[in-house]
C-alpha cells in the first residue's frame, strides 16, 4: 500500500438553508473531501463573492487523504437577502496553489413580525352585505406572503394585494343570512415560508325585530291613566331588552318580548310622546323604536310668562295675553268698552287695567292685567302772556305744555344775555321787567327716556313812547348838526379856491443891489398869484 503524499479535494460542498428567517441563527457547513496534506489547506466561506470567514488547517502532518469540515455561525439579516453563499478550498503545495470551489447557494431572507389585523363591522344586520379585510404590515418579502380567511369553518376566497407601502391586504365580501344569526368568528391566517400567524375577530349577525306598540287610549284628561303595551317579533327575542320612555325619560326596562306599563298624564303637556324601544343586548346603538303621541287635555291657566299681571310697554310695541291649556284657550281682554284679542300694537290711549278671560272646553279662568303705555313727548302748546310783542319794562310769561309718559322734563334755549326766571318744573319762563336783551327766539324742549320734542316762539321788545321822542329828536339834531358842519366846510373850501394863498403865502420883497431891504414897499407894487 502506497502513502499518498498530496491529493486535491475530490469535491467541496457547502450546506445552508435557502430560506433564512431574519435575526435567527444559522450555521454554514463547508466540507472538503479527500484532501492531502490537510495541514496546507485553507477553507474560505464567501457571501456575494466576499470572504466572510477563513480557516487554515494547521497541525501535525497526517499521512493520507482526509475529509475536513468547517462551520460558520451567523444571524440572518436583511442584507443577506438574495446573496450567494459558497465555500472554497485552497491547497498550497510549495509554490503552487490549487483552489477548489463548491457550488453556490442562493438564499432568501424573510420576516413577519406583526400579526394580521382584521377590519370588519362587529355588528352586521341580517340581509346586508359586509366586507372583511385582513392586513399584514411590515412583512418581508411581501410578495411571498399568503393570506387565508375563514368565516367560522368555511374558507373564503381571498386574493392578496400588495400596496405601495409594502402592506399585504386581502378582502372578501359576503351576505349576512339567517343561517348565521348570532356570533361568528372571522379568522385570518398569514403564511411566509416557515412562519404562520393568525388573527380572530368576533362578529354578530343580527336581525331587527318588529315592534308593536299601542295605547289603551290616545286622548286623556289631566291625571288620567293610560295603559301602554309593547311586543316584539323576532326569531331571537332573547337577544333584546325592552324599555318604555315617557316624554324622553325612561320609566321601565325589561328583558322580555312583551311589556305593559301604566302611564299617568300628570303633566300639562298637550302632546306627550311615549316610546317603546327594543335594544339589542350588548350594543345599545342598535335598536328599533315605535312611538305613540298621547294628547292630554286640561283647563286654561294663566302664567306670568304668558300673561303678566303688570306690563309697561312703549307706544308701537305689541301686547298679547295668552294662557296655557289644551285645547288651546281663547283669550279675551276688555276695559271700558275696549277689547283686546290676540296680539295688538299699543297706542298711548290704551293704558288701562284689563280683565282677561281664557276659556276652552275644559273650563275658564280670569285675570286682571295692568297695561301702561309710555310714549315720547309731544308739545301741545307754547303760550306767551300777554302778547308776543311788548314794550320795554313790561312783564312777560312764556308757558310750555307737553304730553308724554313718563312726564317730560323741560329745558329752554333763550336769547343771549337774557336774564329770566323759571317755574319750579321749568315749564314756564317769567320776566318781570323786559328790556332789549329779552328780544329774540325762545325754544322749549320737552324730553323723557323715549325721546324729545321742541317748539319755538319769537318775542319782540319795543322801546316806550318817551324814549321814541327822545330818540327822534336826537336823530333830527344829529342831521342838522351834520348839515351845518358840511355847509361851513364847503364855504371855507370855496373861499380857499379864490384867495386862500394870500393868507398863507409870505410877501415877496425886492432886494437892492447893496443887499439892503427897503423900509416899505413901493406904492405901485402888485402881487400876482
């Protein structure tokens, strides 16, 4: 038998699953068969052509061929997806290098961290169609996810759809039928290679019952009793409870298919709604109701809100007196032959205490109502005594009269500098001795909270007769004085035109050659102007 000195590997094999769950630990097994000598062997593990692990088989010399194993452990990640893993055996014999490679293993990584989510109405009315949807998010690769959906034990057809966000979605549509009344379970199963996740959703298929609701009578008097009876018709009446409400307030609740309740018409409500409601147990938002209107009749009644005992209005506003009662009462009000029926627009002459009477077929009632109508002032008279034209020194009274409610307050506009006296309510102006400052226009202003009114009167003050003569004399004297002064001025002016210069101009004397001034002028000297 011959000893083998050197032998190239007969084969190199890599062992690794082709489908790797992300974050799970895996082992790459490289096996080199029939190699010698093994102490000159190096084993490399590659991923995508890159060496990720290497082992040199150093050790004592071993005679003969050997099969050598090398293991590499790693956690699968998204970066391993669609990568090729392989092994290579490198035998270094002196200066010669011999390389043998295994075939490549193409791997796919996958992950499905979240459970499926079912979207469906939990309460489905019988005879309607409904849609159930199952969604798987963050699964990788999403195109490899399989969805199965079941209604109870019946598998339904689902075609998975991949959305742009990478979510896988499947839907199915069914009709709710009597055969499935009650609780049902919808199951969604998602599968991805070795992974499988389930989701369950309970749904209830229900039918709305038929509600029959009656009253023993529909018209009653106040404090009279009436019997309300309610029944439901349903294949599953045990799934419902009944309750009766009066005027929106619940009065009775039972878990039965029929209920009877006595209602007392104790409220002054002309139309009293009474309702029977069948409500599904477990979901109060699903119900069916039937309503009856009970008419309650009662005699009239006055209230302060409908007909106050005392009312203050402004002229032009409306007034009405109403009464509560059923049938609707007829209300009539009267005072001193004046009748008020219904709604009226008030005038100032309507301030009275009225007797109001309300009546219907159930009775009648009366009430006294005090009506006060206020209005803005109107000046009815502005008088001057004794005359609007007076003489200086005469007395003068100006009186203003107005109508208004509340009673108006008075104020005046008088001529500047006029000194007057007022009456206590300022409705009159009193002048004991008139003078020229009292001449002018006097305006009376009457005002209350609803408005104001004004009226004016002109007063003329004349001087007395003595003063007239004096004034005329002074005027005539002034005219005469002006005439005299004008005449004198005119005379002087005319004279000045003829010889005024002789009076004003100095004499011109002749000078002798020796410069002496003659002692007197020559007798024949003539002065020319």
